[in-house]
C-alpha cells in the first residue's frame, strides 16, 4: 500500500569546479528526487550536459541495438557483470562486428527467400500453358508476350493491327501466350501497341529451358538451402545471446546511469561559474543526506531544514546493479526525477560553498 511520506525540499549549490563531484555524491546517496529548473531566476539559465554525454549515449544506442538484434530481455541475465569503462568500447566493438555480420547475412537470406517466393508465384500462371519456358522467347522473327486477360478481346485487337502480319494465341485458363510476326517495316513493341486499351496483364518469363513445374522444383530446392542457412545463422545468434546477455544488460544499466549523471545539469539552474540543483528528499533522511553529502562531495556545505506537507512518493530502485569498476567496492544508484506538486515554500537547505 502506498503511504504518504513527509518530504523536505533541498537546494544544492556550488561552483562549476565541484559540479561533477557533487552529482556523484548525491547520486550515490540515492535520496534526491530532482526538480527541473523553470528558468524563472534572473541571471540563471538551464545547465548543460557534462562533456562525454554524447559519447556515452552513442555507446548506449549501440548496446540497445545489439540487444534488439539478439532479442535480449531482462530475464536473460544470469549474473551481474562488473563493467570496466576502459575495456567496454573494445569489447562492444568486437561483439558489434560479429553480430552485425550475422545480421547482414540473415537479412540477405530473408531477401533471397522473398525473391524465390515471388518467382514461384510468377510461374503458377505459366504452368497452365503446358509449354516449356524456352518456347516462350528467344525468336528472331517473332515477338512473344505472355499474360492474362480476355482472349476474345486480345485476338480482336491483334487482328486489327496493321503492324502485325500474322499471330497465334495459345491459352491455358486465363493465361495466354501471344506469338506475333510483325510486318517488315514495323517499329516498336507491336504487341503492346496493339493491346492498348485491352484487358491484358503481362507475366514475366524466366530464362530457362525447363518446364514451369520443373523450374518450380528447382526454386523450391534453393528455398530449402536458404532456410537451412537461416537456421544456422539463428543458432549462432542464439549462442552469442546466451554468452553475452548478462554483459549487455549490465553495460546498458551502467551506461544509462552514466548518461543520467552527465545529463543531470540539464535540470539545474546555472551561471558561467555556479549551479543550483533543487529537489525533494524524505524528511527523515535529511540529516543523513546532509552529513553524507558533505563527506562525499569535494565542496564545503552548511544546511537548514524546511519540511513540506506529506505527499506520497514511490521508492524507485533499479532492478539490476552494476559497478563502474571492479576495484571500487560500491554500487551506484540512480538520480531520480520528481514531478511532485507539493506547495511548500522553497528554501535552500543544503548549500555548497562557492
């Protein structure tokens, strides 16, 4: 059950030289719900992200792309991986190259399957004719066109064309093979010109010496080979997923936290040399927040308490934990954003010396 909790509003201020250490200290405490600066103070503007934020976000996009390709979900994590920032980019580069190569092969195989299916579909009307494919083209003195339409309309149009000396139509259902001998001085595509305005949809004829049925069997054999290749690729991707899922999930959380810290100043009020961050903490945690932030931040500080009316605040905790470096025995927690509409008067209660 969600219960109200008394909150205190705090302001954390300092010079730009202690910005990063202050963010790190407050982040480790995992108590502050940040409020966005509303640009209402004269002389202050919105802060800017810390250098390196763009690189962190680009790397995070890479990790999430790999997770998407591999189908990695939170349930696939089997262990917590300690992320070494110095080695992260190299590890991701090797994994990205391997996964992208397999994904490209997979896309190519899927494209081949679609093309084979299209070719098989195109051959179905040709099978109705009962003619080998080699008989539907390759003549020197004849023009040939295969398609579907109304035979009576086709023959009538061909008979009226002055560019056609003689013709023959062979049919199988609604599929027709038109053989035409043009007059000596005929120019252009005489069949197409003659059938203008007539119901007739052309059908592509592949270059082959087989019957349509035999050619379909050949295409089906190619499909079987491509499907086998796809299964092999999927098996390789699944193996990579099992091996690297925990690493990718830990890397995603680590990078998400780092990106959050580097972008935290976007919620701050800032001048050229100083910053102010505001937010809410549980009142009962104020003394601990004050004491521990003084100890962990490189800035000197002093504090006053200002309690707010009680308001329900959900506890936010990450589902997984990762460590920035194996040599540091700590687990980073998250800076949290608050949309609280509590109407307490704003008073600075934690101010780092400028």
